[in-house]
């Protein structure tokens, strides 16, 4: 099977009605598209997955959204198990870390996103669960210019000046103990639309099954 066919099969899974890859491959794909592909066994397709990681990363880079000069940044947790069996999890014990979100502690990773005002992905980075949002912000936004809107987790004078020197102005809501400052009405309206990135996270998690607790191995993550 060619690399192009492998990529097509993998990407189409996220557009299918199936919730797990095994049922998608063994039943849905075999029944609907049997004449289009010479499908190897399920165990073989799993072995071939590592070959697809570099091409998928390149594809994501070239399919990124339009540079509109208006961007939103945020992160969300990717828990790899429920909280009760955290201490006994052996699948990701060398890779994942315990992090903290607004919903409490979790074991797993974080996905950091930058999107434009159309909801299109501009930059993606996956880190361990204990990685600070501040330490990632400058990395995933380094090629962008314009305005960047984030939540209170990105409040930092150092980050503001670093991004500003690269042509990107950071806007965040203020903490209660911070002095208020005048904000242009258009920028205020854009800041209030940060829920757009939450909608993107919701699509990735609920409709594209980005977060679940059924990982048999790190490669399946």
C-alpha cells in the first residue's frame, strides 16, 4: 500500500461516523470502499502508522489557515486515563506528566493551538501536561504578525514584549489585582470572541475523538 493511500485512509477516519479506528477499518472501510483499496490486515496497518507521522506533520503545515492578522491562542488538556488509575497507568508513564487545568488535575498532555478569526488552525503543539502555557506561546506564534488574543494564563510582561518585538501584539483579560487600561472598542470585541477557540477544541475532542482513555500504546495516541 502506498503512503498516499495510508494517509487517505487515516484522514478519512475523522470524517467517518465511526468512533474508533478498529471498527472503522475492519467494518466501515471494508464494506464501503473495498474496491478502492487493497487493504492489509488491521495489525499491519497499525505497524505502518509510524511511517505517516512526518507526512502528516508536513501536510498540516501546508494546510494551515489564512494569515488574517487576528489570532486566538489557548490550550486544553488531553487526559490519557481517568484520575483514579493515574498511579497504575503504564502505557504513558515515560511520556506523560500530571498537569492541572480549570477542571482539576489530570495525567496526560496538553495541546496548544493558535487559530485565526475564521477558526482555521495556524499552529499546533503537543506538550506534557505540566508544561506552562507561557513557555509555549512564543514558539507557536513566532511566524505570525498582527494581534493575538488569549486568556489570563498568558499575562506576562516578558511575553508581551517578546511578541511585540516580532510584530505580534498580545491582548488578554485583566486579573482583579491589575490596573485597568483603555482598550480600543474593536479590540475589546475581538477579545470577547475568544470562545471561538473553545469551539475548535470542542470539535477536535467530541467530533474527531482527540481525547479518549483507550490508548493501548503510545503510537496510538
